C-alpha cells in the first residue's frame, strides 16, 4: 500500500494535481457535477500534456540515435529517470520517505511563511528526493536523520524556487495566479537575468516580422515542423540511409521517415500546449479552495510546459539555442578535465524552451537566444561537476540533467566535505 501511495498516486503528476483540484473544489462546497467535472478535466489536462510529451520524447529519441550514429559521440547522457531507477535499489525507502515528508514540509512552510507555493510537479519531487538521499548518504548520514534533513531541504526548495521565479512569471503570464514548479529553476532564473542584461524586452520573439510570401511561418507549429525537418534531414544524411532504414525506420525511406519524425515532434508540442491550456483553465479556479481554507493565497507551482503557450516562438528559439550550447560544451568539457556530457535532447528541449520564454520576457529575441544558451551551458557543465558528488552512482554512465539538481548536489557535496 505504501508503494502504491508513493509511486502510483503521489508520484503520478496527473493524479497528484487532480487530488489538489478535488480538495479545492470540495472546500468550496461545489456541487457534485462541478467537483467531478473540475477534477476529471484537471487530470485530463495533465494526461494530454503527458501524451504530448511522450510523442515528443519518442521523436527526440530517434533523433538522438541518428545524431550519435552520425557523429560517433560517446559520453555521459544526463537522464533523470534513468539515474533514479538505478538509485532505487540502494535508496528506495529513503527516497520515498523524503518525498512524502518533504511535501508536508512544503505545505507547512507555505502556510506559515510568505512563500505561498504548493509544488505540484510530483515526478520532479521524486527526483530531488532521490538526489538528496544519494548525496546525504555520502556523508555517512542514514536512517531517521537522513530522512529528516532531506525532507527539510526538499520542502524548502519546493517553496523557495517558485518564489525566485515568480517576478518573471508575472511578466510572462500577465497574472499572479500560477507559479513554476520545476527543478530547472536556476537555469530559468539565470536566463531571465542574462536576458535583461543583454536584450530588449520590447522586441519580443512573438512579433518577428515575416514576409507575406512566408506567412505560414507565423504559425508556430508549422515553423517548428520546418525547423525540425531541416535538423532531421542534415543529421539523417550524415548518419546514412542504410543505418536509418535498417535500425530505425523499418525500411521506410530515410528522408520520408525524417520528415514524418519532424512533423511528429511539432505535433507533440501542439498536444502539450493544448493540455496546458486545459490544465490552467481548471486548476486555477479549483485551487481557490486550497488557498482559502488550508494555505491562504496559495499558488499552484506547475511543470515547465506551463509557460510554453505564452511565447511559442521563444520555445523553438530556446530549444535550438540551448542545444547549440550543449554541442559547444562537448568541445569545452574535456579542456577543463571534466567528463563529456552528451547533449540530452529531452532536457535541452524542455528546460531550453522554458529558458527561452524567461529570456524573452526580460530581453526579447536576444534575451531568448542568449538566456537559453546560458541554460544550455549550465545543464552541460553542472552534470559533469555533479558526477563525483554522487558517490557510486556517479559511475553508472548517467546523471541528473536539470540545473537545480546540479546546484543542490554540488553545494551539499561541498558542505559535506567542509564539515566531515
């Protein structure tokens, strides 16, 4: 039963957000029809978002296989899911307890402090709990002490990081109703600051002038499909038709297959945006009950795609800019004596796209490009610096991908070495 609660309920974002919507609607004493409809639509929005992400990730995995074959790149591939799966054998119980108690600490801190944020990205809560269990264990800490310390750190991060981003979130969304709850927050914060220093927020990515003959590019889905098609074609031609048709496309012509994958990628983003719009429409009014009764003025802190609909062009620009930084980092990392971090397309898309939106909010087009590029450098160098801190997990060929995991892990590792 404990595993069901931790993994299948609290660890499933759609169910976790749906539960909060249900509690909020019940606290508002809504009718049965409103409670059922609001809860199911909230869950449905998250499931649609997840379905879009699955479509997009499937397309990115194929691109990644083509890219590795084309350029023969070897190194550590950051993947949160992979390293957490490996860590569960050693730190499964500690991870579960830190996650559960950390969520309670989050609610308590939101209640008694000025940081009124409820972190609802369940899978990222699980990932951070796992990182904390692994890093704290290297200090010799174990049992109850490890769980308590880890829970306090996790609960604090779940209110402080959304608070750090909220001023820019207000600029992005034009309201103060929702917050961002995702452990790529340091990258987004830096992107916003860099964007402000280097760009001009009046020259937004969403007002790019397009000639009438290219008017179809004003549709972000079409622009994304064409952009990705170019990337797929280039990599496919270097990888070779033989490899793609034998290993990936099941005999379909490699260029036709590449075009279909590019359009599939754009379709995945379109589905994500539809899910986000439905989720926002349902969670904000439903969350009012939680805000009124349990944590006054509370805001739901949601996953990073929540910002995508507010600047779709910045999503494309951010991804490409972050990925470019990842490619450049391939050359730079060995110069500094660090492990080679292979650019993970999934973290570069999701965090790069969000960093692009943040950079655009403070610095327009130039801010989106440079801010997301900075994020790409962070999620290349931080995983390399984190590897030694993870103890035995650092030798498994994978590591945590997003910026906050690197920052938190490295700082904790430094403090542990300082006091041990």
